[in-house]
C-alpha cells in the first residue's frame, strides 16, 4: 500500500498542534500507519519535524502569493495575508515552539524569504504613512507570528472561535501598528 506522505504530514501536524509532546507511536496511529511504516518515511522525530517545517514553509509561501502583498494599501495586504495564512496557524504554532529548528544551524532560508516578504509589506505601510515608524518591520513580522501562534492555541483550547481568529489577529496587530493622527 502506497503511503501518501502529504496526508501523513497533515495528520502529524494536526496531532502535534494539539499535543506537541506526542510520541512517534501516537503520530503513527493518528496517520493510520504502523510505527515501522512511519519510521521508513521519517527516521525519527527530528526528521518528521524537519518535514513539517518544509510543509510550513510551503504553506506560508503559498499564502504570501495568494495575499498579493504588493496590491493596494499595506493594511489591506496584511488583512489578506492573515486570512490566507490562518489555515496553517496551528502548524506554525507548533513550529514556532520547536527549539530544534533554531539550534546549531543557520535559519532555514525558506523562513528568511518569508520574513523578508512579510517585513516588506510592513515597511511599505510605514513608507506610505499607514503604519507607525517606531516599530520595526522585523518586530511587526515577529508580532504577526506570535499572534498567529497564540490564536491557534486559543482556538485549539476552545477559548476563541475559529471563525473569529482572522479578524481578532488583524484588529490587534493593525490596531497597534496604525499611525494615529
């Protein structure tokens, strides 16, 4: 029987976003596989997390493309970005807390590309006068990641309705980023 690697990763992501300490046995059960089959595809937890990182990068880049960050006012671009990236918020929340992704080696170049694209929309908003200039684009990018992760955890815990997440993230981020007259 052929194993659908993408489905295995999505099953692992769904489990690990709810229970970050889940064992490989639990990941295998969630994916409907034996541990041996899972191990043939991912030599261990590190390999699985790295594969999830690649999935997260792919999903973020697709969301960035779909959000058309260069079109219209920067605030509208941020709203589109949050709407497009919100489905991956749980996976991003898991990846955001995986310290092994940041140990020893340099940052994955995929995250660097994503960070640069996000920071560019915030910089554009500053240059157009939409956003405050006392908050750096890098900080606004990190704040967005943090809000996505916090929002995903709040949805998982039942403290926030999924249908409200995008609006709540955008309102908090832009409410603090917009320049006040």
